[in-house]
């Protein structure tokens, strides 16, 4: 048996990239989900939600696989804890999409005409944040290639900075949407108000996890 | 017992041992090149075979001398030559047996440690504790610890240079063209210096330091030009520059793989033919002689044995290695192989029998410390350490047993 082949372990970065693809396959469905939700097409909401549940489960499988392939005795170019926390945040993005989908099929909530513009804008801002986070994640293989330093790390660092701005814009959009919702609270029944608070909060959480994933990635970079 | 019988037996066992070493060690030497895709298995086998023979013939005598007469002074046997012959036969047979048994039980043992254990073993029972040159033994044991660390430092430095000047730069491809030739030049310089400076007397390669340096500088310049030519030939594509740098590093890695196989031949051929050389020189001169050079045909035989092992069994070993490793790329492979080859060649010139595989492990960890490798299983180090602790006494015991049997049967 060759000792060298035992020495060199399985790289976690390719699986991390695969996990990103799975998360992307899941969260990319949030836009179609919100589209049919805004149109009030109940059956289609259910269909898309089902796809999201399935995609989230796929991401979970990859996540578990990565975790079980990272024993303590493995030596990596970045801290093992950083990789695991990054994985956790990236996975949370898909979890948020799943929770959102669950909320939408839990109870039939109709979108009041007055709220549509604000809700659309909020969803746009959240998904913009998520897309930047996915761009950051998709650089993981190149980062491993350049030892998490140099020009490539610099590029990713700039993306992470812009992620902060995007998340802040999503926060603002959430405020605007919530304010709008309360301005028409007399027209809404109390359960709907509660549901809206949950839906807003879940969308906001998705953006937060996207930002956190970027922050975890930042911890892996080196200024050398 | 007839001396020519001992000679034939020793040559056969030595050849068998060489084939074993070629089959197992060379896979380790070429593993990184095959894994990174720089070499196909077929090409790796050819490169390794040719370079192993060259290394064995051109530089192999130094370590063989250490095993032949460095650990035990043969002059102690001047009035009982037969015991010395039996002892050396026992050493090579005992270590070959041990390596076979250990391989069967999947222990990562080193032939280097086994042969040293074998020689010390028969020395202990034939001439006693006082008859062994413990100073040399101590140096050899130290070199087993120092060589992986030393190689690791070289690999760390080389990869750090690649990282700083190529991977971190804004124009990685242009930088590869600039920096790459220095590496090929260095390979040429080191190789040439190791061969020419006080090298083989058979081939009239024993030049004094100044001449050797001059020739090596010329060879180094040739290596620089060759590297420059190869890197300039590369046509840029539209894909990511870092992947292209790895593609460009392919010829560098082929070169360093050959360099590593050369060093492997230079050092490890002695494990197979060191004791045989002792027997041959005693029989040829009919007395225990210190100054006789190792015959060239024996080095060549050892080299061919190594190559034969690579061509036959090593092919299969490499196949499994190549499939299993995915986390190493040509720039990393080059750094690790350059460090390994330089260290093993230096040790060969100093007459130190070191384990190429262990030095390679040290080098891969060196690149890992420079954040070059995506995943290293550190628990392997424990296994290596325990395997070499156990090799010395185990091979020694086998050697003692065979020595006792031979001396009871034939005296």
C-alpha cells in the first residue's frame, strides 16, 4: 500500500462547491415561489414549495458528507472550524428558503394589492444579497488553488464588502414593507398580520445568512 | 560453502530486493505526478525506470559504500572471510524477508530501515557490540529524522515562492514564464553537481569542486533555457489563469518527477546491492579490502532491477495511487518533488541511506504548511513512525537467525 495515497486526504473544497450548487438549486426557486405567491396561484405555490423541500434535502446530504469527511486529524490550509461554520451558514440559506416555503403553504395568505410593490422590492433585495453570496462561494475552488491569498482573495474580499451593503439594503426594504403592511393593518385580519411578520422575518433571515456566509469566508482569507 | 554459490545467492536476493523496491517505492515517488495529471501512468513508468537506472549507476555507490563498509568495519573479518560473506547474505535475505512479511500485513515499512537493521543484526552476533561503528549508526538514525524535516523546509520555501510570485500576482501566467525557468535551471544545476563533483571514478566523473561547479552552472543554464522554451510554447486560453498556471507547471513536474526518481535510484539501489557489493568485492580480491570501488555492473544490475520492478508491479501500485489522490496539483507536486529529490540526492552524496518515501511525506507536509494542499491525513505519521521503530529490530532478528543457520550449517 502506498503511504502517500493515505497521506493525501480528500479535498473538502470540491464538495463545498458542490454544496453551494445544491443550495443554489434550492434558493433559486425562491423567485418563482414568490412570483406565484404574488399572483395568488395557490396550487403552483404548493408545487414550487415541494421542489424547494426536495432541493433543501439534497443540500443536507452533501453537508453531512462533508462533515463526516473532516476528522480532527486532518490538516487543512484553513482552520477546520472556519470551514464547518461556513458550511453551516451556507446551509442555513437553504434552510431559510425551506422555512419560507413552509410558511406560504401553511395557510393561504393573500397579498393585498397595496403591499405588492414593497414585497417585490424586498424579495429583489434579499435575492440580490443571496446572489452575491453565491458568487463568493463559487470562488472556493480558485481560493484553494491560490492558497486563500493574493489577487484572488482580494477579489473575493471586495465581493464580501459589497455583500454587507446588499444586506443593509435588504434590511431597509424589510422595514419599508413592514411599515406598509401596518399602514393597512385595519384591512388585514390579525392572523394575516402575524403571518406577514413571519414571512418578512424569514426573508430577512435568508439575507442575514447570506451575509454571514460571506463573513465566514472572510475568516478563511489571508492577506499575504 | 563455495564462495561462488554465496555470490550467486546474494546477487539473486539483491535483484529480488531491487525489484521489490522498484515496485513499491517508485509508486510513492511518482504518485504526486500521476495524481496531479502531469504524467499518465505509462509515461510515469518510463520516466521512473530510466531515471532510476541513471541515478543508481551515477550516484548509487556512495550509499552502497556505507552499507558495505560504513556500519561494520570489514577488516575485523580479515581472518574469517566466510563469516562476513554469510553475514552480508543474511542481512540482505533477512531484510527482504521482513519487507515481504510487513507488506503482507500492510505495514508501511522502509527497505532502508530494514537493511540497516539487517546489517546491525548480524554484526551484533558476529563481532559484538564493540564491532559496530555506532557513530555511523547514530548519524544514519539522525538522518532519518532530519531528512524529512530538511526536505519539508525546502518544499515549504519553494511553494511559498510560487505562491508569492505567481499565484498571488496580478498576472500569474506572465509570472510563471519568468519564474519557472529558474526552477528548471536549479534542477539541472543540482543534478549535475551531484553527479560530477567527486563522482564515479569508473566514468571519470570525479571532478574537483571548481570544475564541477562550472559544468553544473552550464547545465543549469541549459535547464533554464529549456524551461523558458517549454513555458513560452504554452498558448494562453480563455479559462481561469490559475488553472492555466497548473497546466504550465506540468512540464516542471515531469522534470521534478524524473529528478526524484533519479535520487531514488541513487539512494535506494544501495538497499538492494550494498551487501551484495560487500560480498562481490571480498570474493573478487580474495581478501577483505577497504579501498575497492563498487563494480559498475552491480550498480547497473541494481538499477535495472529497480526499473524492472517499476515496469511490472509498480504499474499496478501506481494505478491505485493515482485514483485515490485528488488533492494535489502540479505546482504542489513540483514543490514536494523538488524538495524530496534535492534532500535524497544530498543524503546520497553524504552516503546516508534515507527513506525516499519518508522524505516525500515530509515534503508534502511542508507544502501543506504553506497552505498548499487541501487535505492531509496526519494520523499517517503515527503509522510511519511505528513502522520504522519496529523495522530495525525485526529485520535485525531475521538477519541474526539466517546468519546463525548459515554459520552452523557451513562451518
